[in-house]
């Protein structure tokens, strides 16, 4: 980086403290970057990004509060110049497409290592797109098989809310109380969800919510 080039301002969004701190330490010693914010909570991270307007966001796909996809849905229109690298322990066709559709510019799986992470961050910082080797192989397989990878883009915000609550094992009555709607309306939304996604039971909806990062697998084990 030349002396006249400004360091790229970065917000790191990662709920695992050790990983978040490790990424911050690695980036702090690189003059090309400046850490301006960190968060491990989706809701807080969303507001942090809107307040700080960073050049780059390093984003985990699955977070407490809001998922990575939900964060990008809320901020992408206001932060059109901000570039996003997803750094996630999980990769599935549905999750990768979900993140790209809502504004991510790259996706690196955590198993690829820190070298791939830095390469991906540098690439998107200079206007490119980047996929880690596992994600790239996954996308090649999807294209080769001509496979549909997601129906999430067809869901309304309310349907996404209900999908998340269903996957978190809430009953119809509990969902109705939390959202302030009738049980019949909840049932109608759930029927629409199943039709759009071609899924026919709660277990399938839960697996799908996990695949697209709407809920965290750790929440299912508590």
C-alpha cells in the first residue's frame, strides 16, 4: 500500500470471541486495514455498520440476534459502497446463494485457513469477488448438476420470521403471540413457506433454516 493510500476501514462481525479477536489482531498489523468496529451480536452489528459506514465488513453467516443474511438485507441499500466478505464455518448451496443475493462479494469457509481469508479480503477490497476453494467447488457442482440452490429469495420478511420461529421449536400459538397475529395467520404463512420451498414438515423447515444461516445449529443443542 502506498503512503498516500488510505487504509480500508473494517468492521468484524463474528460471535466467537476467540476468532473475532484473532482476525482483529491479524488485520491490525497490516497497514492496508484499520479495524473500526467489532461485534458478536447480529442486532448490534447491524446498527454498528450503519453508524460507522465501513469500507469492508467481515461477516459470519450465523449469529445471535440476526443472521448474516438478515444483516445484509437491512444495510445493503444504505451502504452500497461497502464490500462484504463472508467468513463462515458452514457452506451449503442455499447459504452461499443467500449471502450473494443479499450483497456479499466473497465467501471463504473457515476450514480454508487464514491465508485464504486474507486473499479473499484483499480481492474484495480491490473490487473483485472471491470464493474459497470449498465454496468454489460447491458452486461448480451446483452448476454442473443444474441444481436449484435456494428458494429463500421468494420469501417475504414475515415468512422468514415465521420460518425462524418454527425452526426454533416455537408452537403456532407461541409464534402468534410473539408476532401479534392470529394462529390462523401463522398457519397460512407456514403453508405458503412449505409450498414455496417444497418442504413438507417442521424437520425439513428446520434443516433449511440452518442451511441458509437463519438459525445457529448451537441453538438446537441447548
